[in-house]
């Protein structure tokens, strides 16, 4: 694992600040599992993912494979909602992930402004 995550409960959602790099489907799967465990621990299904200091070096097929996994179907059934603030150089890639997640009934949206992300997440 080449990334770190700092978790802050914010009332109705979790703020997850991530830095470092994600290199593979394994990193992505581990992160999804971490989010599931945090959701269970705090009883919160909404998350603000601040990834502005995270670089993603996996490919879109890895994101697709995660979207096809059981953990993603479980997230959709639980009503998971995620607002993502990607690294500026990963914005286009993040938009592709957004499309994949929407196609799997996951409420996942990409933002460039934290206030907009928080407003969407808490409406």
C-alpha cells in the first residue's frame, strides 16, 4: 500500500483525505474495503474523498473490474454516496470512474471545489 488515509467524521458523512499513490487493482480494492469498514464503524454511508494529494497509476480496466465486484453491488444496496476531489492531473480519469460508478448505481460524483462537493453530499 502506497497511500495513507486520514479519516474525520463530519456529522452526516466521513471526510477521507488520501495522499500518496494507488498503483493497482489491489490498492483500489483495499481502499474500497477500508471505506466499507469505516462506513460500518461510524454508521455513515456518505463520504467526501479528498484525493487532491493522491496520484492514481492504475488503468481504467482496474476501475471497471472493481465496479463489477461484490463490494460495489453491496455499496449500491447500502445507499453509498461519495463526492470525490481528485488530483488536478487525474480529473479526466476521475470523470471516467464517475461514469463507471453511475452505470453500477453508485452515487459517485467528481468535483473541483470542496464547497460544491460538500453541498452535493449533504443535500
